[in-house]
């Protein structure tokens, strides 16, 4: 399956910004489950490419001229494997992803929820089927609902609220896995959402099971990345956020971001159908 991505992020400010720096994790890499066919990142100012601590492609965008807004655009196509392809790269020891963070610190309520998926005895359960069951139970316990949390909500906040979005689901699932002794990491990227194609970037989780990183998309109830294009991973949202930055001045900020995610074959078929309908109408 080929996915086409067009992701635009607009920042506007109430007053003039004298200097800004944006950290962009908007460039995916080829792996067992995805092959990047073409990709272009358009950002203002001076742009420096490097790799971050976790091996993600990181662009540092520096704008030294006064400005009251910037636009960042990432576009490209990728071939996504329709078969389950867990990642087996191990450049960083999986145990690094047992480390908790303020966004993934489990509350007693989260620990109690996760405890139901830990077997009797001392050996921790790393069976993938048990994690799929936990994923389904988590979505039932914390239904998807936007507007109830914000970008800085922690796993504890969202679990107590009783609702959340993909970022919250990922943080809670990570908190559960790590408490059970299973390395887990936060993943940012895109998902093919069918007809609902205008979305912001998506988030899901990878857990270290059977010596591989297996995907768990709680919000969509999927234990596979066959409809996903991965951008970056890290301990939590702050490590893998597609766009993060700092600025001097500007007052209040308004950010608008959307991503058009579409299957190339579906888009081609729709175009052919539209042309056929137009020809029929002209006859």
C-alpha cells in the first residue's frame, strides 16, 4: 500500500518574534515495514539535519529575522507493508524504554488496571496476546474523545479524566507496559484513516515483545502498523513530537496543523471515477 502525505503546520503570533528555533521530526526513515519513496521538507530560515538520541532524523530550523508567523510543510509518499513487520533494530538497548517520565508515570489507578494483565508468580507476562487484551480493555476504559485533555496532559491526568486522544492512550499504555517490566516507546507518525483523511499527526506505541518492537495503536484498536507511517519514537511525546520549538517574543501563539493522508491507489481510482463521471455528463 502506498501512502501520500501532505502535512502543513502554521504558526502565527500576536506580535513580532525576534528569533525562533523549531525542532522537526517530520522525516521518516525506511525500515522493514515502510519504504520511503520520496520526501520533501520545506521550512523557513536555516535548517540543519542530524540524528537525535534515539536515531530519529531531526531538523533544527532557526529563523533569525523578525517574523510574525512561519509555515512548515512535509510531503512525500511511502510504501507500507500490509503484513505485520515488527522492528528488530536494537541500536539502543530496549531496557532504556523502561525508564519512566512525568508524562508516563503510573498512578495507583493505572497500576491497578495493569495488574490485571500480570500473571501470578514473579515472571512478568510479555505475551503479545495479553498486551492486545490490555489495549482493548484500555480503549474501553478510556474512550477516544477530543477536547478533554491537552498536549501536556500526563497518563495519570488522562486516566483520571476517563477520556483521551491518541497521545493519552499511548502514554497510558506505555505506563502500563513499563510497570509490567515491558520496554515500551512512544511513536509519532501518520495513519490511513480512510475517508476521514484530514487529521493531525497520529501517535501509537511500540512494545518490546519476543525480541522485536511490536506496534499497538490503542485509539484504533490495531496491533499492527500496516496502515501507519512512522516518523519518530522516544520515551514520550516530548521526545517524538513532530514539531517543537522555542521563541523570543511574539505574545500569544496560534498553531494550526493538519495532515492529508491518502492511499495513492485509492486517490488514483477516485480520479478515474471522477473523470468517467464527467465524461458521462458531457455525453
